[in-house]
C-alpha cells in the first residue's frame, strides 16, 4: 500500500508538475503576446446622447412666385435687378400706361366730387344761402303787394255802389212804367219805356265794371302769390336738410364713382408686376422697351426666410418623428457647418420609389446663412430622443453580446493592462451611448487599432 502511494506521488511529480509549469509559462507568453501595441483611448465623460432619424433632401424656398402679365404691351421700366431683395408691393416691371394713369386720376376726382356733394347735404345752408332765400321771399311779397295795390278795395266798393245805384234807378223806372194809368198818350208810354231801357243799360254797365275790377285783381295777383309760396318753400327746404331721396341719390353717385375707380385701378394694376411678398428677385425675363407676351413668366420671387428642406423618411422611421421636433441640417457644400432646424410637416400620403415606401417631411431652418442657397443638397438629422449631461462612451469602444443582451468595454488600467468589464447601457445613439453602470467618469476605455482583439475584447 505504501509502495503504491509512493509510485502515485512520483508519477505526479514526473508528469503533472511539468505540465503545470509549462501551462503557466505559456499563459505568461500569451499575456505578453496580447499586450496592446496600437490602441485608441477615450475618457469616460459626461455629455449628450441623441437618437436621430437622418434623411437627405434639397434646400427649398419657403415660397416661390412666377409672375406674368395678363395682357400685352411695351415695357416702360424695369425697377430691380436679379438678386435684389424686394418688399411686398414693390413694382418690379411697368408697361406704358399713360391712358390708365389718366383714367385713375379722373375717377379719383369724380369720387371726391360725389363725396363732397353728399357732405354738403348734411352741412346745411350757410348764411349767404339763407339770406338769398329770405331776400327772394321779400321780393316776391313786394311784387304781390304792388299788383294787389293797382285795384284797391275802395275801387271795388265804389263799383259796387254804382251797381246798387243803377239797380235802384232801374227798379224805379220799371215801377213808374208799371204804375202808369191808361188813357195817356203814346208818347208818355214811350218815354217811360225809354227810361226803363236806359236804366237797364246803365245797370249792366255798372255790373260789368264791377266784374272787371274783381277779375282783373285775381288774374294779376295769382302768379305773384305763387312766386311768394315758391320762395317760402325754398327757404323751408334749406332749413329742413336733405330728404331721403336726395341722400339715396348722393349715395348712389358715390357707389358708381367707387366702382369706376376700382375698374380704373384694376386696369392700371394690369400694367405692373408687383412683388406679392418680401423676397429675392430670382429671375427676370424682360428689358426696357421690350414687348410682352401675355401669360409668359416675367419675373420670379423667392422667399428664403426661412429656408426649408424636404426629405424622404422611410416608412419604418416615420413613426418615430412628429412635427415640432428639433433637427440639425448639414449642407454638402458647406462641410462642418451645422444649422439648427425644426420639423414642420409630415406628408399624409406616401410615395413608392422602386418598392421603397417613404414620406415627404418638411424641415425648416431656424437660422439664416447667406452661404446656403436654394437647390443645395443637405442632410437633416431629426432628434427623436436625447439625454443631456449624462455619462457617455463612444460606440466604437463598446462590444455588444446580442445573444445575451449584454455590453462590455475594455478599461485601461494604470499599469497599462486592459480589463474587460460589463456595462449597463441607457439610450443608444448613433455615435455614442449612455452608460448607466459599470464605469465611472474619468475612466479610460480603449480599442485596438491594429486589428487584433484586445485582451478580453470580442464575442458574438
């Protein structure tokens, strides 16, 4: 039993111990072979992590207007050059329009006159107009009095007395003829009959004279009395103010004058190209003295404040974004320049290009940069989610074990050795990720640039 135990110990000494020593030496050699040769380091620090949706598009103007004339004509003046900044309402191009200008001037004068006449209706008569009306009344009354004074009441009374006297004489003559007794000579009867006839004639003459006086006074005073009444009515009209009919007529005249002015202005406007909004004159296709062809574009105005970028976002990413999200725009022609922006609008209808479904998304630039021009290619990065002032490690230094949903980094120790440690990831951005646990601020992580895996670095 003792011999067997001794043999067993001897065998261990002969075989096992050399193997252990050899293994230890091999591990030391392996450790020496894996010593970092060309590594890149990064310091674990606090920073920002963003998840973005990126898409490429073309810089566009906020608004574009291509302007043309509805009618023909000859160009009188071109008031701006291509590239000039113009304000809404500025006249860019004007045709020969002397006749239209005169028509507007005449229509404006007609409207002013109509408005003045209506105003005068409500202002009432001035002292001069009242004085004239009162003078007309006084004059008419004087004329009436003069006519009425030509046949006085005394004259008419005298004529009436003459009629009464002639009537009495006639009655007496008739009575005397009736009372004459028979047996008188024929000459006596003839004399009585002659007296009756004479009295009748004189009575008729008296009546005619009275009637003449009465009729003459009425005929002469009638027109004069009418003139007096007319003068009185004119004064009443002046003092009473305008009637409803006069007001309606004045309003109708103003309305007609306004319509005429609007038509004249429309004709004048048709001879001018006017900027519809503030912007830059991007194109100009006419010159002074040239002839205009109706409906052909004459000028183009673009509004570049702000500029916009329309990009196509894949249907998979479109659910991550919404209007109002912040964005950044990088223009290909301006390397290193990053412009702030915001997402304005997402199209409701998709487009299918080569089997790829996408949606148009409009991004608006928040800052003006004179170097950015319409038509430039640019990339928009829409920020979907972000962490600010958090612990951050670049993604290039992180190894993911997707099978076990774990993450690792290589820590560079003070003695120059590397140690792989597991970390807990938070928000994972395109360039860097948030670290919730596993390393501390100030730690140094490393990655081998030589292509060989760092000690402990690798995995599925």
